[in-house]
């Protein structure tokens, strides 16, 4: 179990957490060769280069309908430029979204010139997005042949055989439908997608590690997948291609192998959950999303159902790996104010010694709230979904938002929570 914190560049601390907590359990439970997905925490706050101290007014939070061209100096001092729509104009800089949905934070101190055009802003179409994805892989130093596989809601660039991207595309599309209907039945209406979602599927860990370096999330390099908030894309690699085997060339063969490797499905579902939630109105990129909520949601959905022929079915199964860890935490280290420390800020997720326990508790708390207080949980989700970018809550705001949904009596809530989790199997 390892978690790392690191500084990517001066003034910007990115916490990249790798969760290796499930290796031993999965080895025991499934005799599998792989641990459960090692997850990249998408903590939008720490991805933001320059969150403003001064809160922008509501007017400055309305996305511009037209394209702006911004010239600025990058962190190395090089002149560069970017085109897109301005999402937020803060006193200390600009948050801009380009046509691939990548977010750019440009501090005033490095902004050279801004040209506002009359040109309406549009997202890339699937062909343009596919080309952009391949360009990024080339920039990362990945020379393989790529193909672009497009489905209703996704554009995938893959260096794998087509069978792998087709299998992944089918799983992702099933996820879209399942996620939408799950929340619709629980009074949270997802918004339609504004643009197709980008996905990279690399053929092996080496390419994946190169991409993680390029994305400046080196701690993800030894994981199995990540969702990058900035670029809005998922990056995966073919977990079904082991060194002993050549890559699977039919969808049926990918599926057969995936059934033997639970992480292959869990990773896709976990990262896809993040991406859907950030793109369909559940969370807002670069807003103050509590990590216990975003990760709890992804872990709630990731639990693989190995009896299913498709490897994933039935939402909300008990995540046995997380439950096992939570119980161990509960027996040995958990403090009476653990709910409070989990929700008031993200610090437990950023601490190498505490993060795996925090993950397990985030799963358990999410499971408990969805199963016993769905109306309150949906209200809380709605409140969080309305948060504006670049505004960061302090612990009191976090606690107040939680209390307004779930009540102020956390002692009773904790009692109910522990009684509930004690009965889980
Ligand atoms: Zn995650």
C-alpha cells in the first residue's frame, strides 16, 4: 500500500494517490493476477494552477459563447497560445476550455494578450477529437499505430487491437445507460452530454506510464487507469493482454479474459463513473467536490459481479474489498469523529498513511447513505453539483452542507452507520 504526494511544479502541489489496498484480498478472493484498480484521485482543486482568492462574481462565471485567443507564457516561460471559451474570469487569471474540453488556467501574471473573436465556440466532432487524442499520444512519445473507435457517446483512441476498444466501448455505453437510469430512479437527473467523451486505451503498461508522465501525473504511472480532470479524459491500458498471451483479437476473447481479471472491468467502471459524473451535471470540474463523495461514487459503482457474463452488472453490490479494509480500520484505528474528518476536507486522502482507510470509509459511508438515506443523499448531490468552478469551501462550509442534508447529529449518524456496516455481507 503506497500513496504519494508530490510537487509537480512550484506553487502547485498535486496529490496523486495510488490505492493498492486490495491486492491481498483480491488475491485471496479471486485468485486473480491483478489487484483491484489503483485509482487516481481526481481532486480538481489540486489540479488547478491558480485558484483565485477573490471570488469572481456570478457574471464572470457564465461561459463565453464565442472563441477567445489567448497568448501567454507557459510555466517554462515559453510563448504559447490557446483558443477556446472563457469559463471564468477571476481577478488573478482566466479559466478557459478548449474544443477538446481541456481546461486551461492562465494566471494574469503570464497572460500576454487576449483576442475576443465573434466566432461561436464549438466542441470538436468525433473525428477532430480522435485526431487530438492521437496527437497527444505522439507528444507523449508513444509511436504505436492507433485506431479511433467511436460509439454513441465516446471517442476512443487505442493502440490495442480493435477488439479491445470495441469491448471497452460496449462496457462504457452500458455504463452510461445504467448510471443514468440508476440516478433517474433516485431523483437525480443527469444532464445530456455536451460533447463525446475522450478515452485512451494503450496496449501496455509502458505506454500507459509514458502517458501518465505526459499528463504530469507520474504517480498514476504504476496504476491501472486514471481520469484526468484537466483533459477530461480517461486513460486505460489493456489489462487482458498479459505477457504470456498475445492480445485478444475478438470481443469474445477479451470478455473471457476480463472475467478472470476483475480489475479489468472495475478499472473501466471506476474511471468511467468519474468521467460521467463530471460531464453529466453531477460534479463540476474545478469546483470544490469533496473527495469522499467523488471517490465514494466511483467505488459504489465499480464492484464487479463475477457471475455476470459481461463482468459487470447490478449496481450497488457490496464492494467486498473496500468493506474488508473498512472493518480492519474500524477494529484498530478508527476515531469517533471519523465521519467529520472524512467530510470536512480532503486531507485524509492526501496523507499517505491515512488514504487507504479514507477510501474504504468513503465507500462505506456512500453505501450507507445511498442505501438508507437516498433522498437526503440525492439532495446533497444536487447541492454539490451546483458549485461553481474555482470556489473552494472551507471545512465549516463542507460540514454545513453535509449537515443540511443529513442532520446535525453526527453521533447518531455514526451509530447508525456502524450498525449498518456491521450487518453487511
Ligand atoms: Zn477514483
